């Protein structure tokens, strides 16, 4: 039976959890996740766990934050004047917004603090700084 190697397209079912058991994502009820192994399409810690697997193999992979979404970068948090946010937006901690970078790219941010004068926005990935666990099952290999 064929083993996964870099360059193969794989299809896998997964459940991603924090180390406390909280599920943050799952392919349950959806098509399997499909990606090219070694292409950088998924987080590095998961990408390196796939080679050598065979169809039907199941595995639990623990991934340190550095090999997932990285550490929280304090420079990705910024306080902006409250009047810089359109008045029709009901601001609250946890609200996700889209900002536009100077080069026109959309960047998701989360409101993390509010006061009378400022709104603090965080552009870190919501899973930055967190160690993760994935329960995976390889369901198909499309050889390179």
C-alpha cells in the first residue's frame, strides 16, 4: 500500500483541539481536507506529520504553537481612535472586523479592548500562542 510523500495530494478527516480538549475545528460532516503535502498550505507541524501515512491510518498529532500559528506578536495589537471606526458598527470585545492593509489586502482583526477614546485591535491569528492537537485519519492519496 502506498505511503504519503511530499508532493502528494492527500485527503484527510481531522478534529483540531486545544490541549484542554476544546474543539476549534473539525471536518466532521464535511468533505475531507485536501492539500499538497510539503507545499505550505497547512500549518508546518501538521504538514510534517503526514508523510509515511497510508490510507486508513489514524494518528494523534500534538503541535507546539511555534509549529502552528506562532507566538502572539504584541506588535500585531494596535489601539486606534474610536472615531476611526464607523459609527454604525456596534463595538464589543470579541467582535471580528476586516481592516485593509496599505497594499489593499483584507486583514481580519479582533476587538480586544475598548474605552471611551480608543479601540484596541488584535491581528494575531486566534490560535496564536496555543499548542494544538489534531486527530487525523487519512482517507485518500493522489500520488504526485
